[in-house]
C-alpha cells in the first residue's frame, strides 16, 4: 500500500522527527509499502530517500530555528495528495499539517499522529507543583477542545503508549490507538557491562572506585527538571558516596553548567554520538536518574532497562509507564525530597534482583522499532481494508 505522511517538522537537519521518519521510510520499503513524505523545505522538489520519497513544499524558514521551514501552502499539499492518491494519509502535527490533512477532499482514510504533549512539556512543568495537574489541565481545556475537534476528522489517533491512549480517551480525542515505540535491544544489553568503563567515569567525577554511579541522559530544557535531579543527588550523596554523569545539552546549557558546578560528584559529559559507548555506560552503572514527566514514551529509559539498569523516575508520563516495582523507584515530578528518598531506596536494594527484573521486562514488555513499524503498518492495512469494505 501507499502511505503518505504530511510531516510538518521533518527537516534535513532535524532531530527526533527526522530520525523516526527515516526509520519509517526504511521499514516501509522492507515491508513492501511505499512511504511518501510531504514536508516543508526551501524549494518545491522531489527526491528518493531510503526506499521511499520526499516531496518538498516550498515555505519560509521558521523565525526561531532556521533548520526548519513553515508548512503554509495548503493548496500545494492538496495537489500532491491528489496526485499521489494514497491508501492512507498521516497528519503528523496538531498545527497546519494536521489541518491540511484533515481538510483534504480525498477519500483515503487518515490518522492523526500524537507523539508530543505541549501541555505536559510547558504548563504542567511550570505550574503543576503549585496548582496540581488536574487544575492545569482544566486551565488548558481550550487546547484539549481544539485537539478534540481536529482528531474527530481522523479515523484514528496514533500514540506511542497505552497510558497515553487512556489519557487522550479521557480527554475525548477520537479513537486513540497505542503503537508503542521500541529500541535496539541488541545494542542496549547487560552484556555491554564493563567495569573499566565504570571505574574511569567514577575517577573523572572525583569519587572513589567503590562509589555508586548514576546516569542521566537529557536535553537541557525545563521539562527535564535537571535542577530537581541535581539537588536530590546532592542530598543523597551526603549519605552515600556516589557520582552522576549527565549526557546531553540544549537551550539551558549555561544554567545547567552553573548548577552542576556547585555539586561535587557531577560530571557533564555533553552529547555523544557513540552509541556503543553509551550502551556500555548504561550497562555498567548502578541506576538511571530521570526527571521528565512530559515524555510520551521514555526511549532512554527503555534503553536503560534493557541494559539491566534500574531506574529512578517521576510517577507521571512515559517514563512512569515503563516503571515497575521490581526494578524502579518513583517520585512526584519536581519533588526534591521525594527524589532523594527514591535514590536512597533504589541503591539499598540488591543489585542482582533489580537486574533480573530488568531482564524480564526487556524480554516481555519492551519491543524494537521493527516491532513498532510492523504494528503500525498492520494497523494502517486494517484501517484501509475497513474503509474499503
């Protein structure tokens, strides 16, 4: 079949969206489906890529990030959809791309893709501790009402986790269906553990070889609540010697560096493109410390679990959905005291039992991206066949 994705945030130098769509192009080709991406770019153009095609629609650059372009030419998008005559169309954003797809006059069924939650990323991050999560959602009911109107023009709303499908169903979005993400479980495995790697990191953090090693992988953004993690780590390290290595970067880089410099035992390792290095560190550490409650699916948390690494995560969001008592401790998002206690509880538990629990859920509860795309294409085929019937 032919599936067309109206991908508003796909760009040559993009991040997660680009990675995901490139994987989808390859997976579609392997499965015998034709994947076509309609995306904004500097010029109208067409190219073959990774077994599929990209149809670029000319648009202006985004004012705050010149890597991306604005999808504003609805007529051109509709012309391309008319020409391609897809079996199914994806609307991959709640903004222009979503509405352009919804308003297209073609008869093909369509799915609304919900892989990010702006209410969780911003209002919940800044206001939930003071007002409560329910109050914040109530204040932004206008946004949920907007999404309800948009989603009702689609045949399904595709999300990355079962918890999120339940949440969106509660807000009245149309037909939420969970198609969980997955990871590379061959790369992220307990077999990557290396005591020499752990010893080197502990030394670089200025602690003894017997100290516990915690790992955080995070974009430097308010939703990641790194201030909470650093203060909780500081308090916990007063009771037990430990180190924290932090991978990542982002818009709060300067602030994060100043905060980290005030806490002994924290090392900021920056970005790493060496996935083998990262897999070895995850498999060699004692725990992952995580702060975000706004993710729709916790990819780095899933990688940690499959590496045999127990987790300390907020009790809300995609990371919480991956947590279970056998290998995790949770805390209220933004709660320093709760996070401190969670660190202490986890590090006091037998390491072998935690690893066994991680191994079990890695086998039965976390899939691969091949699993994800297989389920996604099966869903799309069933929607198309139902539509034709």
